[in-house]
């Protein structure tokens, strides 16, 4: 079954000084471009990038990649409103890798681990990577989750759906601190970048 990618970059990055977090450098390229390239290389289709107030610079960095840039007109209403905008641009019946740009240091190995978990558990619908017991992003959704997310209020967090799915939520341990390193401030970014670089050197 085909899998789509939903990259979320719909906020105003107020805690990041108003500069789009999607454009922080990771491995020498803007974060959102690195993420899109990884998804394309893994055969995800379509690759949808949801944008808000920073549409112009983000779209510029994605030029030539063949991704679908979707405007979230209701981004002020909450993160889930932007997620819904992206899902509506994805053909029904596709599983979705949901990857917010505030987790830019995730490794390809984590995406591979999520794929393996999906292949080995036909009943699960929501796969969450964990590092040292803490859940993070990106998450992988079966196509059946789509309607539940679309029905959420704009200000309701996605995690509010987890109790509904119960044992169909699978946590996937990975050796990747990037899944839990949420970039909200410049200090967060510097710490995560230093850690990522250090681990890359060790490997």
C-alpha cells in the first residue's frame, strides 16, 4: 500500500524569534528540504508540506523537489487545523508518515523501524517511535486514522485520540534521540545539533 508523507511547518515560530524552524540547517541543508528528500528517496508519495505564515521562504527551499506545498489558512486556530489541511491533500486509502519540522534531527533508521513495525503488526494503526521510554515524532498512521484526525477540533491535540485506539497504538523503541528533541527555541536547536553531530561522528 502506498504511503504519503505529511511534513508540518504551519506555525509562526514565535519562540524561535519569528524565523521559520523549517529552514534551520541540518547536515548542510534546510531542515524541511532534508526531510522532504528523505521521504522522496523512500518512495513516499505524495510528499505534502503544510505551511502557514512562512510559505514563501519554505517553498523557495523546496523548489525542484516535486513536493506539494499546502497552505494552512486556519493555522492560527491550532496545530491540528494545519494537520487537517495536509491530510485533505492526500488521496484516501494511504498510510501517512506525519513528521513535524520541529523534529528535524530524526535519522533514516527510525523511518525504517516504523516501517518494520507496521509490517509485523497488521492490527496496529498508530506507530510512535520512542527513545529511552519517551515517545516522539515522526509517527506513522494507517489510513484508517485519517477520519478520526479530520474529525478533531482545531485546538485538540492529536494525542487525545490515543485512548480511543488503545492496543492499536504501538510504541517502537529506536536508538535516535532526534525523535524526542523538539526544537522550540534557538537553544533547543543548538543542543540538538551538537548532539546530532556528535552521534554522527561516533557512527
